[in-house]
C-alpha cells in the first residue's frame, strides 16, 4: 500500500518532522524564544540566526520551534478531547436512539449552524483569558463533526447481522456496544481524527493570527504571522517562515489523511 | 417537490431556534451581571435598572429568550457598547462588504475548479492529473491568511499594483472599490477552489464509468460534446451541494481575510467586538452569520433536485 502511495510516506515524514520540532521546541531551542535583544533587531537570515530575527530581536527559528510546541499541543489536545468525547457521545446516541438521540442530534445541528471558526471565536469571549481557552473553544466548535460521523456509523452497524446475533446471545447492550460496535468504528474515527488535527491546527493558527489565541509573549505560528505585518516591506522573512511552517504541517496532515482514508477504504472492501 | 420543500423548511426551524438560544446563552455564560456586561463600564444605577427591565432579567430564562427573539424579529439587535449606535446600523453595511467578498469568491472558485477537476478526471492517472491533484492538495494546505499576506507582499508591496491598506466601498466609487476587492476575492477563491477541484474530479471519474458515457462515445460524439452535453450536467449537481459546505469555510475564512486586507466586513466587526467586549455586536454578527449559513444551505438543498435529477425524491 505504501509503495503505491508515495505521498503517504511524504505525509508521515512531514508529520514526524512537525512533531519532533514541537518536542524540540518544548525542551530546548537554540536561543531563548522570548528573550528581547534590541541590538539584533530585524536581522535577515544568517548562519547565526537561521531564519533571521524579529522586531524584538528574538530568534525566528527558536520561536518557530516553540510555536510548534504550542500549536501542535493545542491542536493535539483539541483532537484528543473531540475524539474521546465526540466518539463516545456519537456511539451512545446512535446506539440507544430514542429521545436522547433526538436531543443530541438537534443540539449538534444547532452547533453546525455556525461556521466552526466563527463559533470558536465566539467561545473565546466566554473563556477570555483562560490558558485552555483555545482548546475548549476549538473542541466545542469541532465536536459536532465527530459526533455526526460516529453516530451515522453506529446507526448503520446496528442493522448488521452480527449485532442481532449478539442480542440473540443475550449479551447486554453495554457489552454489545463496547465489544462489537466500538471496534468497528475505529477506522472512521481515525480518519476523522486525522482531518480534525489538520482543521484544529489551521483554526488555532487563525485564532492566534486574530489575536485570540494564547497570550503573548508565547510564540505561535499564527501570532508570528500577525506580528510580521508591521515589518512587511523590510523583513519579509518574518511572514514567510511561519507561513511555510503552517502550510507544510497541513500538507503533511492532508497527505497522511488521504492515505489513511484510502487504506481503510481498501480494507473495508477486502 | 413542494412537500419536500415544506418538510425541509420545517426541519430547519428547530435548528435555527436552538442556534439562536445558543447565541442568547453565550452572554449568560460569562460570569457577571448581563446588564453590566451589556452596558459596559458604568455605575449609573438608573441605566442598569432600565437594561435589567429591558432584558427581563427578573423573569425566567425562557421569557428572557422570548423577549430577545421578538426584539430580533423587529430588527432590534440591541445597542453597541463601544460604538454607541444600534447594532443593526453596524451590521447592514458590514454585511454588504462581506457579501461583495464572498459571493464573487464562490463564483470564481467554481469557474476555476469545475473545468479543472473535469479535465484532471479525463486524464486520470496521467501526469496532468497528478499535477492538478497536487495543486489542489497544496491549496487545501495553505492558510487563507498567509496566502493573503503573500499576495499583499507580491502585488501590493513589491509590484505596487494593488493597494495594501484601506478600503473604498463599491457604492462610493465602483472602479476604485473593485481595486480593493481583487486581492481578497482572489485569495479566498484560490483557497476554496482546492476542495471543489477534488470534488469535481471525483464526481467526473464516477460519471465517466457509467454506461451512457460509453454509449455517447460509441455514437461517435466528440470528446468535447461528451464533456459538455453529458458529463458536465451530472458533475454540477454534487459541486453545487458542496458549495453549501464550502460556504462555512468561506464565512470563517472571510473573518481572517477581512482582517488581513482591512475590509470593514462582518468578520472584522465581530473580531473587533470580541476585543472590545461588545457583546451585543458579537451576538448580532453571530445571528447574521448563522442565518446566512443555514439559509444558503437550505436554498442549495431545495435547488439541488432541480440541478441534479438523481436527487429527486418523489
């Protein structure tokens, strides 16, 4: 499978790079990413500062690494929250049906009546100032997508013969759900989680670009892009580095996501 | 068909009501006195008492919600805290700006994407196809705000063709106004075209495998006749439906694009209101965005069976 889809390998390599950059950024960076040094303001890329310095004299490469740590962990935590709670809620709702299911569907439809980014922006007003604000805001905005996918999957599964067989064997509903239904939703959940990670990463960058992400001086890719606007003509490298980082990370995730979808599709057919 | 339309409309109503309740509940979720939040920094007890009475804060939540929705229905979106004017007066011009950005962007994206996707499908598994798919995947991966900044850097700063900051409305001076809209519209269209190219390509591949296409070719029709007469009508349907889904991305994308290009649209109004803690404006923007999003999706669902015969229900 990997041989026929080299783009899958490219995706994995890029993803691995992004995650290692995030880990490196959390542990150690060549320079202190928040250290202000006015004697080295707006320096172009050089051997000492690989990607130049910003308006506060901070090393852009170091900020890119520590920004990776923040962006990846916000996107990762959002994906984890949405996957765990969204999959549980979707599976339970689709399995029990009845009024509970109707309430969940109505509520999720109402959340889906807003573009995700707009909902996340509105949520940040409620959570203003909290360090977990971006994670919660994004999780609320993207939860309905996961609930919907898992619920639809469980609903179709419920009509399959092996579920009827489990009922005939007098297995409890909870046992059937955990033992027979949940394992069969792993593939769609994984595919969805990969897309979600990409959406969350993009949305986190958009939120911090708008100034609604984590508070400065913490570095985030979106925030670095926003700051670069004031020095556009004199220091274009400030706008190029974080943009390439976001686009590269997203490209990796998209390629990997496409690969996952094809892989599971083929497996389902076999 | 009419029955289908009525059912769809009836199904959308509860969604709209619950979504309105979510917007209404937003301000109640913020710790503190809602009247104080709506009035901003003030210690005038008379004004506070008036707002409390207006919001019916002593009544149950359901009654408060009813009051709020009926006021909305009459065009009363409340009063802006930071700009001291009725929220509706701020929303209407901002909506015009956002519409002049989003609508041309959708049209442009579809015009670029559908032929490109069909072309790639025709050449499936050739180098042309690979290049088109790769370009579409790259376009999916570039954040709109970065592409916008790069456009500004290239066409605004380096080549000096388009203005970098400011805005002139189309009604004020049409040609000047267009000048300010070219880059934002192009940015948004390029970003959203990626999804549409992939979709048009996938639909075309599906249609090309159908027997009637083989039949049309066997009749001796030229490839272009097969494409325009037989394949295109069946590709437009799914793409039309996809536009409804893309719109969510577009409205969200408009928020950031408006910030990049300093356009006074709905998105920028909302972000500024978030910073100013101007809750009535935030709520007003959300109501408008939600109604547009739900409305356009409804319209697309209702028109889809007309464009795409396979979707006809009766």
